[in-house]
């Protein structure tokens, strides 16, 4: 992956993770602005094939479908984030990002459950923002 997509993705990931962590939502201006920058970068550099970008965006579309199936238990912003990141990263890297984020979130959640059990605090119904867990996974994906 070339530098322009990496820079756009990294900036997008950091800002989206901060918003998701603080406000539990991702602003539409960020999604739209990043999508516009990604399209312009792709037009200028032709780094990825249309097929690869489509597969990457399909990850986000699947998350949006799951959000409908599970009636809002998954965040719509997460699905939209993965649509945009799929355009920037392509299919394989976007799947790696999702898997890495799930892994990091799972590890954190396990420790949270253990802490809750030790401190006698019920944490089972807590809802965690997902995008902050993508930061270490996103950096790893960029280094691949």
C-alpha cells in the first residue's frame, strides 16, 4: 500500500477513534471528508484495483447488515467506518483490521470481566466503543 492511503487512513483512524471513545459516534463530516480524500487519492495514484476496494467496502456493508439484524447492538458508525477504511485499505487489510480489533477488544473485555468479578462489579451490560480498539490493529496493518 502506498503512502497516500496510509496517511489518510491513519489520520482517519485516530480522529474516528477519539470521537467514538468520547461521544460514542463518528461524525458524518469525518466519514464523508475521508471518503472524498480517499477517492481523490485513488484517482491520482491508482494504488488498488476496483475489485480490492469493493471487497474492502463489503466488510463495512456486512457490518451494516449485521447492525440491522441485531437491531442496533452493533454501531452503524462502525459499519460506515469500515466502508471507508475498506476503500483505503482494500479487502485483505480491512479484514485484518476487523479481526485485529476484535482480538484487542476481546482481550480487554476478558480483563474487564475478571476485574468485575474480583471487585464484585457487574460489567456484563457495559457497552464499549469499538474504534479505539482498532488503533493497535490499524498500526499493525499499516506495518504489514
